[in-house]
DNA sequence: TCTGGGGTCCTAGGACCC
DNA sequence: TCTGGGGTCCTAGGACCC
């Protein structure tokens, strides 16, 4: 029988920061993204609250009051990438089937290997001594149960979930502990008396289908340990389906210029990422969130695929003009490129006029300069109209787009 | 207590064509 | 000219994950 491991690096960001700064070891550490530094509000308040040992929903200031020792440090994405890659290096000594799930989690397919628990314990011990980070591991015969095993006991523990013990271990857990049961599904299931994973496992499939669609049946299968999805190997990462960036601005966007500047900065980033993959996109989508937190999305298919900031910008601002509500205070804008296709080997079309070809060449040249001298060395003039709105840098953000992650491993 | 950002997938409704 | 059905594509929004 197949043995699958799921390894979760505990409290990853803060642990890595402690490795770089011994003086904060042993203290509660919260890694705070640049967003809350810019906004004064608290993106990472959950992290801060968790580190401070208080309930979430507190601001960093609140967390500091509750826990005067709390250390807030800025994020260092490069450090997390390096540690993540080192952990993956250890995993790959045991199998070539290692699938990342975010920056700090991986599945390992050990094949018919006999003693998954022994391997998991060995890997955890090595991570602890070589990286200085504790890990929790789940061992099971499928991916879902392996993942739930690593969540079962944290930190620094291994949990094995077998065909014999899964009912005893998992079925008594609250329904929200089931993977893919979020807030909305939890509410629906509880309304019908399904409060535990066991309730879900034994529910009427027709009812589940009515409540959650095909997802309902999938969840019931998972609760019964039916999951034959494979662990994708390192060398076959899933293809990228879309590339996007969004930003919550340091102040409400009020003028046309504010909006234009922000869209251009987003389109510069998205288009550069598209080109770094040698991709073009056939669809552009914008997200607009106003100060009442209402979100609208608008998308359009393009007559032919594009990859330059100018063309993305034209589509995004067109969508905004025709679809975004007027007279509202805008907090967040986002641009996403989808319907991706490879740049090379594409047939020239009627739309590939000389202007476009020149623009693409210019973009490639700017990419080269930015790669050599740093992000945002070459930008569009319009972004200088309001530098405070365009100076955000997706590459410094705490979150990890899959392709950036792959670049490190 | 829903706060930020990057993703994926699903669903429902409408347009359009045959 | 109208009506019905099937298939496909597009769009908007929601839900979920980290």
C-alpha cells in the first residue's frame, strides 16, 4: 500500500527570522508585511495575536499591550525561500515525488515504503537540526489524510492515520477541521445537523449534493478516506493558469489619476511576470473594492493575446470605465491575466502590427534593465504622478506566487 | 473578526450558433 | 417567421486554499 507523508514547517516565517537573529529566539515573534506598515492597520494581526497568545482580531498595538515582549519584524521573502528550498532538498533525498503546497508544506509519495512513521520522524529530526525549525508530519495512505495528520498535532509531532484508526481520530473532529470546508460550507452543514467529520462521512449523499453540489460528494469521499489524487513530482509543476496582482492603497483612490497610476503599476508587474514566463494572455480581469468592502469583478476577452503593460493597461482601464461604480472611494484594485498561451510559436495575426512588435521589444529591454539594476528602475511616466500609489512591490510581498517559489527550488 | 495578497475551481445565467 | 433543444463560450460572483 502506498505511503504518503505531509510535512508542515511550524510557525515558519517567525522561526526563520529567529535563525537570522538569535537575540529574538525564545520571544514571541510576529512577521508583519509591509501592508500594515503602510496602512497602520494590521494585516498580520492574526500573526501578531497568535505570537502574543491572545485571540485574533487584535491590532498589533493591542497584541503588544497584551504581550510586551512581542517582537514585530519585517518580512524577508528571500530567507523563507531559502529555507523552503533547503527543506525540499531534504525531502528529495527520500523520494523524487515531492509536491509543494505553499511555501512551508509538502507532500511526499514514499511509494510502497514500509515504515512511513520512521521516515517522517527522521525527516523531522533532520529539519530541526539542519534548519532549526520544527515540523509536524502526517503519514497516511492518501493525500487528504496525510495533510489532516500533520494538522492533527502541532508542533513537532508525527501522526499516522490508517484505515483502522481514521474513524477514531478524525470523525470526532469538528466539521470545520475538514479540508475544503470553509466558513460557508460549515454554516450549511451545521444547519443540517452535521457538526463533525463523522457526520459528514455518514450523511445522505443526495442532501450533500443539494447543499454543496459536486463538492459535497467529494468532501464525503475525503471524510471516508477515498482520495486517489497523485502527488505531483517536483519536475512536473502544474501549469500556471493565471497571473495577477492587486493592492490596497495607502489611501482611498479618489481621482482619475489615482486610478490610472495604480492600474499602470499593477499592469507593469503583471506584464513583466507574463513575459518572464514567455506567456501572453487572452483575458484581462479587474477587481475593484470600495470602502464599504464591496467587490466587483469585470473581465474581457481580447481580440488577440497580449503581454505588454500598455495593452494590459488599456484593457484594464477600459473595463474600469465601463464597469466600475462611479463616485465611490476605492480601496483596492487588482489586475489578473488569464487564458494564457506561450509567447513563442504564436502565429502572427492581423493585430501584430509594427507598433506592437516594437512595444514588445521595448518591454523586453526594460525587463533586462530591471533585472540588472533592480525592480522599478524603468517604469512608465504616469506612475510618477503619485509615487505613493505605485511604489508597492509585489516581489517583496509576504505571499508567494507559485512561479516565484519554483524559481528557488 | 473578515484584515491582505496570490491563486484555483465551480456555478449560474446569458449570448450565440446550428 | 417562430419555437425548441443542444452545445459552447463568456461573464460575474462565490468559495476555498496558503
